[in-house]
C-alpha cells in the first residue's frame, strides 16, 4: 500500500489520540470535563470594555469570573477593530494584577539624587499627596517662580482640559508636557500637511490596490494594530504594498517591496 506523507501524519495523529483516550485515562478526562463545567456561581461572563493601550481605544470583551478578569478578546460587534485585538489588550490583565503595581502615591524620602542613590519611596495617603502638591504650588507662586512648575502626563482622560490645560495656565506656567508630542499628535502632522486633516484616521486598506507606507509600521506600532493585523491577509491578496523604512519592520517584512 502506498502511503503518502500526509496520510502517514494523519494516521499517526489518529493512533496517538486512540492511545491517549484509552481506558486508563477516560475517567480522568471525564472528571476534568466535569470540573471545568463547575457550578453556576463559578461561571464567568463576557463584559464589554475598552483597551487603553493606545489611542485606538479598541472595543473589547473581558471574561470575568468571580470578580476577576481572566481573558480579553476583541468585541465582535465593533465596527472599528472588527473583533480583533493586539497584544496590548491581552497584556492589560498582567498590568492590572501585577504584584508590583503602584496603587497609592509614593513619596521620596531621600533628598540625594543620583544613579546609585536609593530614593527610598514610601507610600502616603492621597490627602497627604494632594496637600503636598498644593503647598509646593503656592510656594512657587509666592516666590514668583510659578514658571518653573511643570506638568507631565501619560495616557490622557477628559480631565486633561482642566489639569493639563487650564490648571497649568492658572498656576502661571507654560510647561504642560504630554507624551503625545512623540506619539499620536506628532503622527498627525503627516496627514495634516499632505491631506489637510488633523485627526485620527483608519484607512480603507481592504479596498486599496496600491499602498505606500512611509516610515510607519501599522502591523506593530501606533494606532489600529488590531485592525491592520486582522485585515492584512486581505490586503496583500488585493494590493501591492511598498514600505519605505530604514529598518526591516514587521510591515516591511510582509510587503511586496521594502525600500530601506
């Protein structure tokens, strides 16, 4: 009998499964299945959420069991990311339950600063933290040094208009610095000067026939990584993709032409 490689692999897998599911293990597997089912109160539920890993804010669903997030997936009802999710959303669970996550304000107790100096941070209450900040701000204003006040922020919320903009101006400082200067806001300059659009964008790559990517890496960086990762199979089937990038990026590796 002539046996192809494909048939051999298939037969081997079937035989292996038959051995694994032999009499000696069937009871254990049945017990495992019963235990996995659990009682009704132990069963989780998928709750809607959103990923804060970038400014895409992809719609997600979070599987919660007894008040604890277990798994995250893209929301299949989303018209933006289409049910897809990138690694950032999955890493959010590690971030939330990281034993080293800082949950309260930390105060430096060692006034000496340097590479080898231990700052000796100690936890303090929110009231003490807010009082300390207020006292320092008033001290700067009384000494006519309010221009030395600086606010630096990371991922923003809609409190930005108060804390980031108005509060800094009221204090009398021009130093409101955001990570967006090297992130999404900087990325907007390209389409602003070429298309006249200052906003976030999601390109219709699935219906494109030629895509020129200049210095961007949509499969691994910036916004809509989840959407582009899901759509890229369709993209390369229907369009020619050229990437201009000195580094062989993830997108460059999956393009028709890479121009370093």
